[in-house]
């Protein structure tokens, strides 16, 4: 009879890869693809809401679009602070200090309590956002109902965001992917029940989307943490230990990395949002064409973003283990991989602009205006791929303040300001309309990518020198 030896519960299967046996490119792909699938699943939830709301009425469709935009802007802008967690966990895990992982998670809970309170306050009081929109009373009523219902899911969304930070930080994002796919499977029937009124449940219309999302978020968060806390493999992280009291030093370090990340996200999102608002002045055809281009840009962005997340985790683990040379190699391999896929995506956009536009709309006027914008998105994506990988890689080095300044200056000053000049005025030649905004966006994002990549090179070289000393 063969005797099988079991590993003791404190022997984690999660170990830093050995450079002699594992390719950095292969490891980047191994970590990036689950994150990519998870992000696609999250986007699909929004698509489901839009399609199902469209079957109700124009007012419900408009309410879902506006309310979800407000909700995502508020939630993701503040939750951007929690994007510091994967890098912090990666450093601790790479150094082999497993018991400290739980303590870092506990500190993130204290930060999240404050962030969550602010989110709830803003969702319950959306007047500043509604004032900008100037909505019809019927639409505003449904928007408020949607936002009120979404409040109940905020704690669950935050809990799962912390789960994401933990499992990406230790280099195991597949469970995040699995739970996101499970959430996607549950979303359709939950929407049907609460939006259309099935099984004697009152039909809630647009707000039914938010009720379904809140319930879905709680189910997934409870399932994810229940599985994690009862899995002996993760016992060394001390996650089930009593929650550590607030640690001023730890929370300060968390906020020092997380707040600039959130501000960078806000600068990016607001510049993109105001770009759409300015283009809306050019009429519904220009606005519709821009929406097609914008949706393609967002969809294409997910791939380099996933590679950037993988680079940040692997670099953080390598730095925690005292391997700055490996960290630098991973970052530049990540940029190379991101740019390779970026070229492929851009070639598809350039060669297929016509049929892509036709997939979105049958309106010949919108198609005609969308085609040149899709071509510009191809150039935009090349810059987007560079900056997405580089800025995330810098988070592996716990650097986020300088990128924040670069993003704010370039995206608002050159991108949005230049877009207004090129698109709406004749100061730099005849007004170019929507293409003018995209041209300015390409220049600004290209500058962002170049500057952030140079800063990454400087930081990674400094880490090598510090290790040698």
C-alpha cells in the first residue's frame, strides 16, 4: 500500500516562480488571461442590463444608462484606492511573510469602511450629477430608484474588491474569474425576476437591474469569502484571525499608494466623459459615431490592462523577494507583450473599420462618421496599450504619485483642451469635429505612455542600484 504524505497546512502551494524554469512572458500570460476573462464578464453584465432595459421602454433604457454611469463613476473612482492592495499583498507574499497578508487585508477593511460610507452618501444624494444631466422628471425618478437600490450592494462590491486584491496579489486570479463568470450566469435570471416581475415579484423596471446586481454581488461575495476562509491552503495568511485594529502606519502606506491611483483613474474617466459631452454638441450623429469608437477603445483596453495587472503582481512579488532584476525584466516583457497584442488589435480596427461600423448601426450617416473614428481608435489603442502596462507595472514598485501628475496634466491639458481647440474652434485650422478630439487624445495618451515608460525605466534601474548597494 502506498503512503501519501500530506503537506502541513502552513506549506503554501503559492511560490515565487523560478527564473530558471519559468519564462516571464509565460507567467505574464498565465496571470493575465484570467483577469481578462473576469473583466469581460463584468462588462457583459452592463450589456445584459442595457439589452433587457431596452425591452421595457425608452425611459427605462435611458434611466439604466444614466444611473449606471453615475454609479460606476462614484464607485470605481473611490474604489480605485483599493487597487493599491494587490501590489502591497504581492510584496508581502513575495517576501514570504505570509502571516502579514491577513493583517494587510484587515487594514484594507478599515479603509473600505470610510470609502463605502462616502459611496453610500453620494448614491443617496446624486443631485450634482443629476443637475448636469437636466433629466425629465420621469427619467429622474427611475434614476433615483436605481441608485437607491444599488446602495444595498455596496458592502458586497467592496468585499469582493478586497478578495480581488488578495488573490491577484498572491498570483491566483483564476478564482476571481470563476466567481465573476458565476455572477454573470446569475445576472440574467435575477434581472428577469426583478425587472419584469416573475414568481409574484413586483416588476421594478429599471431599478430591478440594481436590485438584481445587489443580490448578485452579495451571493458572489459570500461564496468567494466562504470558500477562501474555509480553504486550509490559505490558513497561513491568518485571514480568520481577529481583525487587527487600525494601524496608522499601515493605513498611511495604503493611502499613499492608493489615493494617487484613484486620482489617476478619475482624471482618465473624467477626461473621457467630458470628451463625450463636448462631442454631443455636434449633434446626435456625431455623438452616436463617437459612442461606437469609445466602446471599441474601452473593449480593446481590457487586454493591455490585464497584462499590466499581471506585470504589477509579478514585479511586486519579485521585489518582495529581493529580485529587482527579475522585476525589471517582467515589466519590459509586459510592455513588449502589450504592444504586440496592441498592434494586432490596431490592424483589425484599421482593416475592418467599415464592417465594424456596420455591426453597430444601420444608419449610413453614423457609419460614415464612425469609420474614420475607428481608424483613429487604432492609433489611440497603441498609446493606450503602452500606458496601461507601464502605469500598472509602476504600481508593482509602489509608485503612483508621479503617474498621477502625468495623467492629470496630459489628459486634461493636452487631451481635453487640445480636443476643444481642434474639434470645436478654428484656432488651429478648420474645426475638425469628433476626429479633432480623438487626434488630441492620441497625442496626449502617447505622451502619457512615453513619460510613464521613461519613469518606469528610471525607477527599475534605481531598484537595481539599491539592491547592488
